[in-house]
């Protein structure tokens, strides 16, 4: 009886153990399935997001142009024959372009129809004629075949974003405009071309003329100021706190506040910049200088935390060996510790710069939301940045700005991905395992 009882108890124990083991294995399989499901869902959502942005933004990289034969009439451009640049730039090129367009459609005779026909071309299309004459005055008196940019409505229609089957009263492109576009297409006078102006010009009220170059230059100048201020201050503060500062309640308080500043909403830094840099110091509004200083304040905690983590990762044996051969505390840090920690410091700095590049809220508070057409040349010139440019275009009512907004987002994401990829490569290339 005793042996049988012992055997039964052992079997029962083994059964319970096997059941618990199976439950543990089942829990592990569920955990793996949950993790895999989370990854699949996250990647799917990311794919949908990027796919949507790419689908909406791709048309912005191409622009519709109409080919017209323009006679550069000297009586219109330069009747005095002086060939002065001011006269060449201020000539009535709009009349020349309209005349060429009317010659393609000689049956359009009514004044109202002519006015509608002229709206096939963008209001800024005539600037290209001005630039042609200024660059080469010898074309005056000749006829040149020129591709002129269309209006945003015609561009949107030609890209297939306006359905011609829609009732005429419900669409911006009317039946006669559609007929003219079809006629131009039949003659090979209308075509989609790569939109170089999108990457070479500044902002505009006209969607077909708007570009991101001004915002790109503004972002670059702003990041230069941010890096020039935040990197030396952040690294110096981190080195002092980690290597030289005494460990007491004051340094503990500073560390706590630095960690808290890293979690402060970015708009708070914008309010600080508005109160200090603009109101108190009177710095220029909408300037990359002010934007860079505000973003530097926001980036400092990130750089300090990353630098301290990189300094802590250096083994104490490095410091002890340097001290053992007679190096001073400053020499230990500058000649040994800091160079070994520099890959981690650079990685944290690049991530901080990428975060600053994507910020909008603090820059809105200092006036960088203003409509800026000109491309800035210095850090004190009025400017905007890519995130703010995206915000402005997203708030515009014209349908063509939807594609512009998505295209600008694609460019911004490209910069962010590049910066983060550089950070990863630096870490992998220079990281040391102790």
C-alpha cells in the first residue's frame, strides 16, 4: 500500500508538472504570437501611412506644361530699344503668351471665352518669358517654342484628379476648358514634366508655383544655429556633471531638472523664446537665428543625457590607467575618456538634431509661420522651415496643395531617415564593446 501510494503520488506530481510545463510553453507561444502580431500591425500601419503619403505626394513631383509659339515682339518688350534690364523685366509678357494661346484656338473670339482660355496658363507662367529675355536679349524679334506652366486646376485635371464625368456645375474645370485640353493633347502641346521648380523655388500663393527650397534653406540655417549652440554647451555640461561636479544635493537637483526638461512639451520652449529672445532682446521675428536658439534649448537635455550615458559607458580602467601614468584629471577626460565616448555623443546629437528638424510648435510661437517667398541667405533673414511649410500648405484650401503637402512630408521624412541612418551607422562603426 505504501509503495502504491508513493507511486500514485509520484505520477500525480509528474502529471501536474507536465501540465504546468505545457501551460508555460503555451504562454511562451502566445507571448511570441502577441509580439509578432504587434510587429505586423505596426509595420502594416506604417506601410499604409507611407503608401498614402507617397500616393498623394507623387503627382507634386510633376507639373503640367503647355507648349506655345511666342513671338517676342520688340514693340511690346522694348519699344525704345535700350535693352535695359528693368525694361526687359517689366514688359507685358502676359500679352505675348495670351496672343500665342489665341493663335492655337482661332475660333475663340468672344471676350469671355478668351479670358477663360487665358486661365489655362498660370499667373506666374509669364515669369519664364521674362527670364528668357533677360538671359538672352537676342531672342527679341524672334519666335520661340516655349513650355509654360498651367494653372493648378488644369494641372489637377490633367493628372486625373478631377473626374470629367462629374456634373459641370460641381467641378472647377468647365467643359470648354476640357475641350481645349483635349485639343492640346491631340496636337502634343500639353505634357507632364518633372517639376524642378518644386525643389528650386520658395513658397507661393499659387500651388503650381510653390516650392520647398526656401523652407529647406531655412531648416538648414536653423539647424546650423541649433548645433553651434547646443553641442558645445551640452557636451561641456555633461562632462562637468559626470566627471568633475561633486555629488551632493545640488547636482542631484540639476540632474533631476535636466531629465524633467527632456519631457517638457516643445511649445513651452517656444513660449520661452517668444518672451526672452523676441520680447526682451528684440531679435528679428521669423529668423533662423531665433528658431535655432529655441531649438537649441529644446535639444540641450537630449544631448546632455546622451553624453553622460556615453561617458558612463567608458570603463573605469581607462581612467585609472591614465591617472597611473601621471595624467591630470582634465587630461584623462580630454585625451582618453571623451574620444572614446564621442561615437555615443555624436549619435545622441544627431538624434537630437533629427528631433529638432521635425518640430513645429515652438517655431510657430516665434513667428516662423509667416508667408515667406524669398529664400533666406543669412540667419537673420525672414524664413520658414519644412515642418511649418507643411503646416501652412495643409491649411490651404486649394486642392493642389494636398499633393504639395504630401510631397513636402516625403522630403522631410527622407531627411529624418537619413539622419537616423547616419546615427545608426556611426554607432555600429565606432561602438566598442568592453
